[in-house]
C-alpha cells in the first residue's frame, strides 16, 4: 500500500508507525488484524517471507511479527536476512512460536529476534507487546 495514498504524508512518515505481520495463515492474519485494529494500530500483512522483506524495504515498520513456518523461506531465514541487511537490521522482530517448540525460541533468540509470542496468541499479551514497540 502506498503511504502517500492514504493521507499519512511522506514515505516512511514516523507519525504513522505500523506493524508488519508476516504470516501465511489467513485466519491468524484476520485475528491479529482485528485485535490490533481495536487499538487503532495499523497492520500491513505479508503472506510469505520474501514479500515481507520486500515490504520492509518499501516502508519501514515499527515492529515485525514473524511467523516461523512460511511457504517460501522460513521465519528463521527471514530473520537472518533482516539482521544481515544494513537497511533493515535495526527493525525489531517478534517471533511467533508454538509454545511446545522450545528449540525454535532458542534459535530465534540466537539469530537476533527481540522477543517472541507463543501461539495461540493471547490478545492482551499481543497488544502489550506491540504497543511497547510502537511507543519506542
Ligand atoms: Mn505459518
């Protein structure tokens, strides 16, 4: 989406922070979109890792919510590419991990993610986490 087209002003307008949610599951995207919209938080969605990376280069998100299992490159690889890219590496990333998959958390933290949330997502926990990053 074009930031100029929705009246928010110049590209990368810092007054309009948003969440980038990289997730292939439609139901999860709809759920998170609803929860965050209830707090007036803008969510931009990407259905796979490569389009998420492309989106990040177009318009810088305040925080990325990153699913692990994605149809093209997985979340760990997305994170590695974010941290390996000078233009993207400062962007906070929250990994969404299934609570049973403890190994995933360690791998993500080692790879440089800032936080993680357990699936199934809890609305209040999600809101608190996202607002912390939006407030900077
Ligand atoms: Mn997935």
